[in-house]
């Protein structure tokens, strides 16, 4: 999405004969909004339409948590058991029509290929790393990466040995760089907190020229449909355009600081229909002599707020740990717990690292969140003060 990229061999014109290996190549247009938005043209060794068998349809049910009490929540996602693969092992924590938020700690490796047909995926890699293999090429991935995988991209994860923990947001619309970061030509502006150099794009390998049976699992919301392809799906000899997966590491986000406290919009990293994603990264605190570094209580009257805590000490919260996830829904103000204001005075910097997902429609807490729920959290503001 961010800019034009080309990889591999391409014909001089689109839609013309292209036989760099002697036989025909097969062009495929991958595009958003019909033919009216961003797209890439990709060139296959084999027709991309070849399906040799239609397999099973698995259910991936997402059901609401039985405890529907409307309250602030703290989900100890580290308490959720590892298990399954990186698709079927997802623990959906909260969802609405715009986003579905899950964590996964996969315990099984897979050989099949995957395509999300109805949602883009923003994968935050908390622990682990490896290679995201895609039809557009490979992306080397490490801890702290946001990986944006638009719908329709055939891919599979190859994780390195060691623990893997992912925070996955499936989105009904595209995940984009904020519009106010870009000039009229789409280039990231000088004052944006990251630039094109920070965005990593796939590197195409030589095409895999193999016929056979290759399993593809297609995610359709709460279903997973298996089909068999008659050739290896990574058979691209070249591609160009604006549509491809890409990665950005949270450590490459250059924070904006102010003389007094600046609100979360300075941390915004990605936007999309019905949501924003923000990055809280290590930074200097406010430098007014009487500045209060921790935030004021706030009522975001038309948004639900998810914060996923990655590392460091999050100054405005008590009782949370790395891999904690808090949900502050509309309906209540939230802010620092009592006793945090005074110790924050004069503090020069924070080393907190966290990902925030703000949604503009209410979230439903999902059943998978139940075992992670901290029932004491809603009352964590009840005692103590800063007098
Ligand atoms: Fe907040």
C-alpha cells in the first residue's frame, strides 16, 4: 500500500504476451474496490485459477463471553494456553463489525498455505520471529514488527525456534498509514513519525515451478475453507504495484513529545475504517516545570480502547504486566489508578512499549477472553488517592 514496488521480471506493457521462459506467463490483477483503487499486477508460471479439489469447511466460532457485565477489563493473555496453529490457535478476545482482536501462541507448525478472504490482518509480533512467506516474496520478521497482510495475499508463517506470541487484528477495511502523515502524492511527510525507509516490503525469490497438490486454507470470518491447488502458489516471476504485504517495527516509530502531556493521537501509527492503532514507545516525558507526565482521566465517549502491554513499566497503570490487555469501553471514564500522580512528577522518561487499538463502535468481549479475565481490575481505582 505505501508506495510503488516492483520485483522480478515484468513485461514492458501490461496485458501483453510475456514468455521469459519460453512458455506463457499468466497475469493476475489483484486490486481493491473493483478496478478503482490500489492494485498490483502479478505474473504466474501457472494460471492462478487452478483448483483441483474442494475440501472441508471448518468452523472457527466466535461467541460472546457469557459474562456480559459492562466494565473495564484486564485480560491476562499470558494466562491463555498455547495451542493449535497460527490460524486455528487464535484466541479471539473482542470483536465488532470493524475489527476482531486475538492473541495466539502457536504450538504447531503447518505446511498449508493461507489466505484471508474477508479481512486484512495486522499482526503484531510480540515474541518470536521468522519469515513470512508470501506470493509476493519473503518478509523477514522479528519481535516488535507490525506486519500488514492485505486480504487475498497467499502466505504462511515460518517461525524460528522459541516462543511465539502474536497480537492479531483482523480488519474489515484496509490498514493504512494515517492520511495526515501523507502529502497529496502519498509520500510520508517530514513530520510523520516514520518514513518510507522504515517500511519493509517483500523480496521475491525465483518462482517455485512445481505441479502437485498444494493445500490452501481460506478464512471467511468464522469459517476456514480448504481447497487444493494444482501448482505451488509461489509461482510468481514478477509483480509490480501498490498492493502487497509490508512490515514496520515499533522501534522505528519516532515519538512526538510536548512541553505538557500530549494525547494519544500523537501516537497514532495506522488507521482504518472504524479503528486506529497507536504505538506507545520509550520517550522523554513533558518538560514544563509543573508538567504531570501521566495522563488525565478521560472519557472517550464514542470509542472503546484496547491497550496491549508489550514491555517496560506503563506508568499510568497498576497491576498489569507484559502481555496484559486492558479494555476500557465507552460508558466510563478511565485514567491512572490512584497513587500514580505524585510519583510521576519530575520523571524524565518512560520505557513503556504498548500497542493501542481504539475502535469507534462498541466491542463485544469474546468467550476466549474468559480464562484471562482479572475480576479485580474494575475496582482498581477504588482506593487510595494522590493528596
Ligand atoms: Fe485511554
